[in-house]
């Protein structure tokens, strides 16, 4: 689950990723989800990913 750095649902943030690192992470791990509440795609300036079929687990 990808959160913005200031999201209260992110219990521990090991480090912040750049936009390029997020794009690479999604290429390598397409099952990764972005947290709906803190909306990290907006602050990263990237398009919101399409909704997943079957509804994934949310943090």
C-alpha cells in the first residue's frame, strides 16, 4: 500500500519515494495499491490508477 508521507494510516514510513521511484515500483509490482484516503497519486502528479477488480484489502 502506497501512502503519502503525512498519512495517519501509514504506521511507519521507511523513506520517501520520488515520482520516478513510484513509477518503477508500479512497473515491478503492479499489484501494489495506492491508499484511497491520502491520495498519493495527486501529490505525485501522476494519474489515479484504475480501480481493481474484486476490491483489494485497504490499510
